[in-house]
C-alpha cells in the first residue's frame, strides 16, 4: 500500500514533467488528463503489486511455475504499457480502452532497442542514485546499519525522495520516446517494376 500511495502521489509530478516535454502549455495540469493519468497509474500499480503479492503466496513446488509467470507479468505488462502515459499526458484521443492499449503497443514497433537505450541512459543512473545511501552505509559489511536506516524515518524520507526523482526522470525519458515514436517515418523508395527497361 505504501508503494501504491507513493506512486499515486507522484503521478501529478510525472504528468507535469511529460506535458512540459510534449505540449505547448507546459506543465499546466487540467483535470481531465490528470484524472486519466491517475487512473492508468492506479491500474498499472495495482496489477503489478497484486501480481507480486499473489506470486509471493504461491510458495509450494506445485505452484512454482504460476509464481514465475506472475512475477514475469508484473514487470513485462507494465513495461509494455509505459507509452500509455505520455499519450494520456498529451491528451491524444483514443476511441476506446482497447484502442489506447493497441496504440501504446504499436509505438514499440521497430523502436525497442532505441527506447531501451534511452531508458538505460536516463533511468539507469537514477536507479544507481537510489541505491547510493545503502551502498554508503553498508561499507564494512555493516548490514545491521542498513536495516536500521531503512526502518528509520530518515531512511523512509530519503528513499521516497529518490523514488520521486526516479519516477520523474523516467517520465521525461518516456516523453522523449513517445515524441520520437510520433515522428513520421521515412518512406522507402518504391522499387522499379521487374523487367522495366532502363533508359
């Protein structure tokens, strides 16, 4: 519940960051996109966290495969739906929920490696920064100090602040990916008909 609450609290910041990249009016937050953004964030977070929770309950050997599928889906499905968020932030029209999902998946076509590179170069350093406090405290194999820090109010505040940085950086990176996916693709020159005589 803590992660779900934090994700929903940070959602307006992510929306503002994406709108600053994607639309002329910058970071203004109108109720429509904000509500839709919140709903999508809630659905994705509930799916991911719920799948991980159910996977944690499947501890018997007979359910090991089910646990692996749930854990894989908890990461893969939200990852594929990431480009829904910049589309919602930019108020891109969609006829239905299925059309919104189909459009998000379509943006990944021929762009997977590019988007992974962008996310690696932007979100990667933010993730390393998030692990920095624990790495500093754990010097000298002091695992107990790490647990004490994580359980403290200061530790929670530091982790929450770094999580906010991670989400906002990721939101900006997704907005860049979305803008690239919306660019018109170059038209391939048509090949001359077979048997056409050269002049």
